[in-house]
C-alpha cells in the first residue's frame, strides 16, 4: 500500500525524491573523540533543550536514552 500524502517544506517545495536537507551540519572532532564525547549527539540535544545549555547538563539527558 502506498500513501498518497505529499510531504513538503514550509515553502511548498517537495521532499519526495529529494530527502530532508539538514539545516545544520555538525562534525565530530578528534579532540572530542579522544575525550569520549559525541559532539554530534550533544549538538542535537542542544537543539532540543536549548543552545545555551552547559555541557554538564546535556549528558544526563543523553544518559536517559
């Protein structure tokens, strides 16, 4: 079965056969990897709980997952 529902960006451009284009690209760094951090996940959590959230407050949110 196929859905007939179209999915569009707010400006009415289609997402089908295009995919979702990221708003922000985040890369892991060597320093972060050496320190056991997942900077990509940290940034994603910051997007959800607030950009000004200090790093120590992010990891309890990650640990719940």
